[in-house]
């Protein structure tokens, strides 16, 4: 689902500010999931998001006229393995499990559910 303000005119914007990716609910370190891993996931996600947006629009760091600000958050994860149905769980525990299983060679796929909004930067 999405909502687009009818007063939005994309031609009024020439650049995008991509804010660092958040996690909702907030990821807390555990014995299985370190703060370093959480930071790596956020950093990698932010980099990927910037790259995707930069393939279509100019990405900048500073707010100003004609710039859209995009905050985004990982809000869930869908996983699949040989017929396993997609499901939503507490994101970071599942992401960590999927990452470990992928490295170990288990045939898993994980898809992050990301929610974002775009607002005028000023």
C-alpha cells in the first residue's frame, strides 16, 4: 500500500537525501546478535538503498530546496526454504539466523521488508 499526496510534483525535486536505515522494532544486541552485526546490517542496507536510488536520481547529504528526504526502516523479514511459507518475525533475530545459515551453506533466502516515506527536506 502507498499514499501519494496529490500536491506532489516530482518535477519540483532534483535530489534525494537517504537517511541511515533504521530497524523497527529497534534491534537490541543479544548473545547471538552483536551490536557490530546490527551496525553492519544497517550500514549495508543504507548503502544498498543509496545505490538503488542513485541509479535513478541524484543522492545528496544536505537538505535544501528541491530535495526529498527519505527515512526508511526494516520492519520485517520474509524467508523461504523448500516450500516454507513467507512469514513476518522480529526482524534482526531472523536476519542473523538467515545470515549464519547462508554462510553455512543452508538453502535459505531472506527478503527484508522495508518501509519508507518521502518528505520535502525543508
